[in-house]
C-alpha cells in the first residue's frame, strides 16, 4: 500500500496532541469530562424519591 497526499491539512492539531500528553492536558481530556458526567447524572437523577416526584404525581 502506498500513501498519497491529497492536500488536506488540519492546522494546530499537533499542538493539541502535545498538550493532551501533559499533566494539565490529561486533566482536561480525561478527568474533567468524567467529573462533568457524574455531576450531570446527579443533576438528572438527584432526587428520584423526593418532593419533586411526589408533587408531580399528586398534581
């Protein structure tokens, strides 16, 4: 197989890859999305048996 250059370039991708390999980049790329997903799930499923659910059933 022989590769052929078709003229497509994506500027500054190398900088993002190098940043992702640093400690700050790992924090931003791996840990921060995980924390945001947990926070979102707590926000959505936070109080399944609390007042908000029972008020919806009564009204």
